[in-house]
């Protein structure tokens, strides 16, 4: 083997090792997220620090409500659906997290997707919900063919482009 081949093989081995380590580290993180999803736990954070977690029964007790939102995807025509959920600002208030002087709420999903909701939208009346039922039925987990157990829905979002299915946490910034 010449010198260039040895260097190339060394670089490839180092990259494979780094990839393997990253996969192993992410596996633990993915397992924790899956457990949260399977147990229907939703986490509230304040600038990255976990403040509270709620299961579905606890979220429902905060004050569930039915609301209508228009689902409009790239493959379907707009259609109104009846959802059941809790205003997200009510969940933060229940946890004693101040909403004053904040800029946004970052909602994260089990699959890594995140949505930043500006505070004006977040604080608007009857707008940002943590939903768990659609048309009276539980939204269901990804494994069950659903979009939950929780889905963050902005009811006044005309094109439903800022919704977050498989939601597991919200971090106020």
C-alpha cells in the first residue's frame, strides 16, 4: 500500500467509527423519545430546562376543549376537522411558567421536527392547541398510523403548514 492509500483507509475508518458512535448515542435518545411518545408524556421547558411533564389525563384536566381547524396538505383539498385538545398557553400557565417577555415557543416532535411559534400567535385566543383527538377519536401514535399521541395545531393557520405532529415537548424562549 502506498502512503495515499493508507491515509485514505485511515480517514474512512475514522469516519466509520465516528458514525457508529453517533448512531449509538442517538439510539439512546431515540429510545427515550419513543418512550415519551408511547406513554403520552408531554414535556414543558423554559429556555432548555425541563420544568414539568404531563400525561394525557393531566393535560385533559387542565381544560380540554373542542375546536375546528382546517387541514390542508399538498395532496388533499382543505377540509375542516373537529379536534379536542388544550390551549398550549393554558398548559404553560398551569405549570407556573411565565409567558411575559418571551419571544417564541419551540415545539418538538419525536422525529426531530421542530416548529417555532411566535408569541403573538401563541397568545392569540383559541389558536395554539395541543390536540389528542380528531373527530372524537384519539389521534394515535405513529406506529398506530396516527399523528400523535399529541399534535400541535394552530387553528388559525390557513394552510396548516406550522402544525407539529408527534409533538413531545415545548420550550418557551
